C-alpha cells in the first residue's frame, strides 16, 4: 500500500483551518474520539499509538491529530543520543490513517468520549492550536511526554483534572520496567538491551498515571472513568466504542515473561565454551587460541560497546533514565578493552594472556561489588536479568585466565 494518499491528504488538510477553529462548527455538533492503535513490528511501534479525532457530522468534517510524528533526518541520531528528540503533532485524514494501520495489521480501536459541548469545543480548539507551526513541536520523552500522554492531558484539562486524578489514585501492580518488558518481549535480546540501559527510575511503586504512557493503558483508564459534571450528575467517559479494524496479532501479555532461565542458560554456555577453549589452548594450540581470542573480541565489542555507550550517556546526555546506572558494575568502559586484547590473543601476542587476566579480574571484582552493594538502600535497581547474564560470564572468564596462569606457572622450569 502506498503512503502517498495519506501524505497528500495531510498536506491538503494543512492548507486550511478546520471549522471548529473558525467558528463554523457548533459545539454541540462536535464529536471527540480517542483512537488506540495496537503495537507494530519496529522498535518505535512496539508500544502502540494513540490519536485524537475531531468530527463535525453536520459539516461532514473530521481530522485525526497525531502526536507521534518525527523525522529520520541527518540530525536524528545526535538528537536521540542527547535526549533532545523533537516530535510534532500533525492533522491527518481519518479514513486514510485507518487504512494505513489496517494495512500494517494493527488494531484500530475507537472510543467516542461523552463530553459536554463546551468540553468538546475545548478539546477541538486545543488540538487545532497545537497543530499550528508555532505550537506543534514538543520535546519527546518516552515515559513522560509522548503520543499517549499528550492526548491524555488534553482530555484531562477539559475534565478539570478528573482523568489524571483518577489515574493518580490507582496504584499499578507493575513497575515501569515491568510494563516496558511486557511490550519489548517481542524481541528478547533488545528487551535485555533496554533493561541494561535504563536505571532505577523505572523501578519502585507507580500509579496508573505513569502507566498511561502506554496507549493500551490510557484506553483502559478512559474506559473505566466515570466523570462528574457541573450539575452533579455522573456519566461514563466513554459514550460508545468499537473496533474499526481488529488485528490478527496477539495482545501484549498482562505480566512480563521471565527470561531468567534462558539468560542463565546463555551465560552457562558462554562460560562452558570459555573453559573448553581455555583448556584446549593452554599449551599453545593455535586453533583453540584463535577461537578464544575471537570470543573475547565478540564480548568486548558487544558488551563493552554497550558499557561505553551507557557511560557516555550517563555523563553527557539528558537521558536521565541512563544516569547512575548500576549495570556499569557489570559492563563498563573497561569491558571494551576485551576487544583489542582478544585480537592480540588470537594473533599470539605474548602479553595478551596476562593483560586479559588482569582485565577480566577487574571486571569480575567490579561485578561482585555490584551484587554486594545491593544490600544498601540506594542500590535498588531491578537489574537481575543483567546480573544473571554478566556475573557468571565475568567470573567464569576470569577463572579461565587464572587457571591458565597457574598452568603456565607449573610448566616453567623450577616450578
């Protein structure tokens, strides 16, 4: 399916103000709906999406307001790394957007809101104002300011704080990290990377207000809210709801899966491989030495690069969720040295074994310290998935080089 019709429709809409911004629409004719799109295939789509729709059936006018727009231009990576990524709101064709999400096989779930004419006008005016060039940009934050929280706050202001007040009074059974795992579990390795990069801001008790960064959860809160009107009457916030399209995809699980057994299995396999290669290559056999060197290079480039990246983000960026991250105990900048030292081992450099033994010893000692400090209250990060992978590997590889050192000592004349 071509995106051209959707783009053309959006450009046409952008040329003229909608009737609710010009006074043509009567407040009693306006219809406001929250639309929830289920998760998609890519990382940016895993979390789902929310939009608000304004319709005037009398004038046969309608627009969809989308707060999830961003550009993959040449400055995207730099702004993302710095935590300064700008998103913007666009106004799009309703049927064109629905067709696009149907093509992507993502749910299109609509909740028409039970608002008074004055409240509907307030929401429509806020959306029509936000989409103007001078107002449309905002600084994106995955958990605090995104395509779900923006529509939530617009609805909340029209309800005089009743939506957020309701959410803030309802505790969440899961932490932000656990909710993140629910949605990222579609790609287990990337889920572990996200776990690694984010600190204890994601842990601890939260309310439904924090959870509504997820469109599915905002939809749930809107469905459960009964609002009080100025005359004292109470009505459900959702007037009616329907599915414009139902995906064949499974919904995200209610609780995150436990990957710990699989992670321990991976770490045990790596340690077992290291022990085997270390034993086979300790007397100078070329093939095991090269293979063991390559294994160290792979760990240095993967685990070490992540450690360097996390260290730099904690020092030089606005990504507060990466600051003061306990995972640096297990994979910090030092871990990256395994890559060049592993290459030296593969090429038979005389100093490689000694330098790798020293590096792995320091990494292992840091890992043990990272576990011990968890007895102290400030060190409450839920990073047991990372520990399950890194601690056995760091201790195991350190052991391999100390066993190799002892073997070399015994083999020397006079030992």
